[in-house]
C-alpha cells in the first residue's frame, strides 16, 4: 500500500476567518467555565477539548502532535522538549522496576547510556543484542521483558532490522516494540510494520533547521493519554515540556518535510555512489552492497529515496580528523553533531555522539575510530559539492 503523503501535512484552519496556521497558545494555564470541569481535568475522565496546564499539553502542541500522529499512522502522539525526553517518558511509562528491556546494540550513544548506566539505578535491566539476529534477540527475552527497543536505521552504523519479525517476537511475549525513527521520517513507517510506539527527535529532519530541540512519542491513544496523566504520567511528571513557540515552528516546517527528504536522499545517494566508485568503505542503504539493501527496498515507502545519512570509514582517527578539517575549510559542510540540517554536518561518531559506548563494545559492534557520520544537506549543486569533497579526499591520500 503506497504511503499517502497527504496524510502527514499539517492541518489547515477551516473557518472563514481562520489563519492558514493555527495561533500560538502563549499561556501556561487555561481557564474553565465551571469548577466541576476543572476538577474533572485532574482525574481520569478529563472533558474532551479542555486544556489544564502547559506541562500536560497546549493547543499548539496538540496541533503538532496530531500532525505527527498522522505522519506515523498512529492514533495519537505526545510532544516533548527533546528526543531523549520522549524516550525516557515512553520507557518509564511502560517498564517497571524488575522488568527488562532488550535493545539493539547499535543505537544512539545517549540512549545507550540511559539504558546501560541510568536505568539500572531504577531497577530496570537492559540486554543488548544484535537485532539482525532474531535468535540472539529471542534468547535474551524472558517473562520479565517489557520492551524491545531499536532504531529503524541504526545510529551510526545504518543497519536496518527486520521490523515485522521483531514486532512478532515482541507481541508473542506481550512486550512493546518501541522504534526510534529519527533517521527515516517518511521513508520508514514503523507502526505500519508492527511497532507499537514510534519516537522521533524532532530536532533533526522533521524540523530541519537546527534551531530548536524537541521530541515526540507516537502510539495508541490509550498509551499516549497515560503519558500525561496528572498522577501517573511519565511525561506529565517528568516535565519535559515543548514550548508553544517551538512547537509552532516545527509544525510549519512539517509542510516541507517531503521536499527536504527527497533532496536529502538524492544528494546523499550521489555522494555515496561517488565514494563507492573510489572503492571507499561507505555505508548507505541506497547502495546495493549495503547488507540490508533489499530489506530497505521491501520495507521503505517508495518515492522518498534512502535518506540523508551515510557513514564513511577512512581507516583511523587521525585520517578522519584530517578529512573533517579539510571538508570544513573547503565549505563542504560543518564539523558538528546532529543531523537533518540544510547544510551537510559530519562528526566522528565513536568519539562524539557514540562516545558513551565503551571502546571495547564499539569494537565489538564494528564502530571504528575512522568512521565519520555524514548528514548530507540540501545543496542545489551536489556535483560542485562532490568536487570539493573529492579534493579533500585527495589531500589524505584517498583519491
């Protein structure tokens, strides 16, 4: 079934005098016409359409959440102040002390540190597994497993798990499958492939401007409602609130997501193909030599390409550092973390965004010191960009 691009576009006001964008709700608290409705909002039967306090949600945040739920094809969504805020709230809402998580061993370093270092303090244990090996995942599951956690395209090694099969494993064990889809909005629809909950760092491709931080949890309405419960909701009680002004900015940027993702994909594929022609160790799911290339074609929504992220292994840290310096000096992009910006961004994953993962584990999973993660930008002349890129490669002997 083809992906319906119209379903993700922001809602438009339908009344005659309404603006084309919804108004920004510049309030931390909201009025009620009747004391009984105010009291009910603190219970489990809150009146529909009522807003209580901005730590729960706001009209602006709700507009954004509704659009993101449509983007991922879920019943509802809840936006947060960061991607990590969404991850923490989601997992703590589902996993109790004494229960366990089975997570992919190739995930964002901050998530790895949360699961490996912080959650054990709360009585929550995580087993890390190669999610390309279903038997390895299943062998770590038990009656205490509450969540299976992975990324649709892993950071930074760009591995794609068999999401329908992982979902089947989770559901047989009555566990929840949570998928971080930050790298592949529009490209992959985890909920359509069996995921129960889909998470994004809105900071990245969805916003696309590197000017704010935000996150979202998309999933069943009952679970999303539980996140903002005044007495038991992890999002409500942890307080990772997305400001209305930022929510409005992200909401408006959603309208260009399709255009941006196509251009990111086109440019990344162009650079990846040129690197491959040189015989360099480039990883990109759009290349036929990617280990899950056929799986990507089978699972991805057609028409959006293979994404804007690629990884290049130049052999060692000193060569990687030299290349990144040359690339920045040549105007190819910026030496910076994060991704999804209109300019190309690059960083040495093992010593930056994955630095929380101990060196021995990095070595075991194949994250080498010479690996550079690239988020390829929206360059209007990617051929000219490649010319500058190639000259930088020549300076480190990779011509």
